[in-house]
C-alpha cells in the first residue's frame, strides 16, 4: 500500500522520533510511505478554542495537502488529530458555507486512520513481536487518550498491540480512562483544574512502578511528561509508535535515564 | 423554528439562579483549595459512577434505549408548540389550571399569588430544579411565606443556609458528621445525643418532616415528565417524601420547564428505564407519582401548573445547542466529569452545574451574560459526559459550538485584542501552510537554547504561563521531522 503520513504539528516540531518510528513500522511491513509536504496541522486547537474562522485556512490547507489519489490511506500517530480530521473538518467547512470543501474534507477523513486502527484493521497486525519484531524490555504503563478512546472508539487496539511486544512488562494504570487534563488551551485557560487532573494521573502512574508511560497521543504525553518532569520523577513518556518500532537490533532511544527492569514476555 | 404560545419574536433569556457571579477559573481556583470538598466529591462520584456502570451493563439494549430516548426528545423539540397545546387541553379538561411564565420573576409571582390566595404562609416542597432555577424559596421568604424542603439532601442544604452543589445529590459536598452538626445546630427539637449514623440521621429528619407533612395545606413541586396525550404529570423520587407532598395537601402547585413534555404515556417506558439507572444507579425507581388533574375524593383539590420558559425558547432557537433541552437531569454527566469532580457544583455559579450546566446556563442566559461566557471553556473535552448521557446529548460538540459563539460575539467589540486572539491569528497563518510551518521550525534550535542544559523549559510568559505552572516543556529537537524527511527520504530519491 501507499500510505500518506500526517505527522501532526506537535510531532513534526517536537517529537520527530514518533513520526520516524511510524515510518519505520509501515516500511517494515512492506508499505510505501509518502509525506505530503503541504501539510501543517489539523486545526484542532483553533476549533476547540472557538476560533472557527481562524480554523478555516488551516483545515483548507490540510484538505489541499491530502486530497489526492496519490495514496491509499493516510495515517497519523495521534487519535485527537485523526478525530479532528474526521469529525471537525467537515463541520468547519460547513460553518463557512463551503460545500465543496466539506465534500473534500469528508473524503479525506474517510481515508484517514489513527496508527493502531490502520495497523489492526487495515494491515492485519495482531502480533507486534512476530510481525514487526517489536522488542521493548521495560515496565511500561499505558494511558488511553480520550479522543482515541471516545471519539474514534479505538477500544483495546492500542493495548492489544502493546501486549504483543516482546519483553514488555505492561502494568495496568489505575483509572486509566480518566482524562489527563490537557485539553489543548484548557490547560492554560483552566490551569488550576488541569493541574489537579494531571496530579491524579501522575500519582496513578507512580503506583504502577513503570519506568515509562506510553500512549497514542503526543499532546497528552507532552502534558503528562511535563508534569512528571516538574515533579522530578524519573518516569518518562514515550509514544506507542516508538515502542512498536523498537527492536532488539534497533532499540528505541529514550532521553534521560530509564530504569531498565527485567522484562517478562507477556504471552 | 416555529413559535409557541406566548413566545415573543426575540428570545427571552433566562433570569434567576442561572448566572455565574464570577468566572469559572476564578471560582474553580477557590473550590480547588477545599480539600474536604474534594475528598467528599471524589468519594461520592466514584461510588455512584461504578454503580451506574454496573446496572447499565445489565441491559443488553442500553444503546438502543439511549437512541430511543434521544429520538423521542428530538421529536418533542420539533413539535413543542403543538404538544404544549395538547397537554394544556388535557390538563385543563381534568380540572388542572395552567399558568405561563416567561421568566423567573413571572413564575415566582404566579406561585406566590396562588399561595396567598389559600391564606397559608407555609408550604412543603418536593425537590425541584425548576424552583431552584427561579429562586422560589428566597422569593417566598421575602413575601413572608416559609418553604420547607422535604428531600433529605435538600433539607440539609436548606438548614445549613447553603446552596445545592449537585442536581441529584444536592448535599454531595457534605459528609455525615457535617450533616449531624447541621441538624444539631438548626433542627427544632432534635435529640442532642444524635450521632452521625445514617439511620439515626434519617430518623431525625423523618420526625422533623412528619410534622410538616401533616400540617401543610399547600405543596410546591417540580415535575420530571409531562405526558401530552393525557395531561399527566410525573415526579420520580427515592424517599417517599415527594409522595407525601403530592397527596396530602389541598393545593398542589407544580413548576415545570416547557421541555419536560413527552408525547405519550408509552414514551414514559423508555425514560423510566433510562433515568433511575443513569442517576442513582438503581434498576427501578422507588417512588414514581403520576397525577392527572383533580380526582374526586382523593388528593389535592386545587392543582396548578406553572409552565416555565426562562430562556428555554432561546436555547431552542440555537440549532446546535437545542438538544441541551433533551436533558432529563439525571446527573450522570457530572458524576463522570473530571472537572466537576475536582471543583464541585458551586464553581459553575448556576443551578445547573457540571457538563450540562456548562452548556445549558449560557444557552439560557445568552453567551453575552458576562461570566457565563467562561462556562463553555470549563471542560477538557474528554467526552466522558457524552458517553454517559442517557439521551445522548453531544455535550463536547455543543461546548465547542458555544466557544465559537463566544469568540464571535466578542469579535470587533474589543479595543485591544486579547493574547489569545493574537496568538490564534498568528497560529492560523503559520499552520495553514506547510512551507511556513517548515520555515518556523528552522527556529527550533533557538528553543533548545532557551531550554538550557537540563533540556527543559520551565517558565513561559503570558497566557502560556498557565502551562508552566505545573508542567515543563521538553527542549525541542535539533531537527523537525519535515527536515529529516527532506534530507533522509526525499534527498535519497
Ligand atoms: S445532560 Fe445527559 S447526563 Fe447530564 S444530566 Fe442531562 S440527561 Fe443526564
């Protein structure tokens, strides 16, 4: 398959390793990855903050970049950005009365997948260890992000993939389905409430004894990681794509010191 | 939309206890400092949340029930004028009297007038959100009429001169020993040896309430449902105090929002499954009282209904927000809301707290109502409320819609644009072109410089300062993905 990568703005600028890992995984499965260079951002921040007018050019840009027959499916390593492309783009187009844009946005949305969705539903990955060579000998806990869980209904696709990584010691996160408190500009507009939610999330992570917290959304991980860093915790965050891309020969690089725990195979 | 009885050309916005007196972030800051409140709330919401999940999972057709509830409510909103007329005709034919009230003031005056006509100065009350909304108790007090709440939690709040903080469990923010202290302090003739054992507390309240039930000649209630095809009203409650109020007094005055209508008796079946499971986590509701006008030799002799608009027609006129009127006040959304769980209901400033309050209050008062414009931002948009709502109100989408209404209403009215306005404009320019974003990313090494040797940014200026209040930002990478791709992949070809 020819797969277009939507890197998302946060990953592109702040977490390039996550996008590189996504490319690696797809290429390892024998697919060709293209990167539409006109892409920038899904516009979710603008929409969710109420700046619909300002969201229009951002959405139009995304649609222009991805509205081609040059690929079979588009993928992003971010549930919330995919949810935005699927659910918000047609709505933004409608809000400015652009029926043509709405139709194109809907078409782009129908071809866009979140990474685990593409891997499980389209590419038939059921065993990351066997099919991708994924190997990650650490104690890891997993935070399912709200948009993936509730808007995209990803179910257990992400955690199922994680459990099939060789050597991983996956610790269940208490109250996993609770929001981490990021919410885009919510974390600034309602910084106090957001911080209180984050404090509960990081406390739950500490309980697991994991050295890493993973998930499918770079923005949530940046939020959780930022809180852990401020609290002086040694626990790091790492995107799911990087764990899946990690192999015995080419282990994921985690910045800072990671407490290496004796991994046990979970199968 | 079509107009309905008594509806003026312009929307009438709601008055009364719908307005936040301070912005949500400010109120939240204060409430977050209350450790006792957070502990009480955390415990209570988690207990009821788990109970709800348990009983909901027992029903194989829960999703279909939600769809049915949503569809019925949608049809009600589409033909509200017609249903209201049908209801009025049936209710009146059975001996009831209907009064229409445009806003809180009108409703209060009608109720006070009806009580005055009876010559009474005391009334018993069934817990009611509508009368909270219009501030009836306070109004009656000014008129020299004492209103006694008979719902246990409502009684606790009233005795403590406090405000409810949850629509179903108004005293959710108080624990048992706090309740005992309130009873000892405020309840006439209470046993001074009272302990905080739930059974003892309930017995004290029971003795107190019984005196009121047996002497009151007038009762005031709300209603959960009104059935258009028969002119019937329904109250759903758990303690039986409601039934006492609804059957013993001579005069019964009900105040109900116009959106509570259901087309037929049969529709009630859907909601009697949805409501108790969603609200108290019970399979069946303990006390369901239904009454149709006046019945010879049984129950109240004079039955009145005040049909309340108070901003509902304004909400109905908002195509995106309209479905907020589907709400059956079950409170499931607040019990799962991470924001409500930490701030409690008082932070929302309105009778309606939590996720539904964050949309309903500004819809009913208009987004221009100063501090209410902060309510739609009181959510991380995690979507837990939408998942829990038995009538499938898409609260996150309405929140986003109201944010855009707020932003648009302020466009061009400000002399100096806010930091957010400026930031969003700039970001829109930068993020609507791959080229421009790519150019900006060339500046990433600067961010590394700012981050310093420990590779993190710990302080940001302006509105972004909220972020660094409790979180660091990692140093940006040396190279963006875009640049890496251009060099490694495109260059290779
Ligand atoms: S919005 Fe839905 S969940 Fe919330 S109180 Fe109303 S009916 Fe219940």
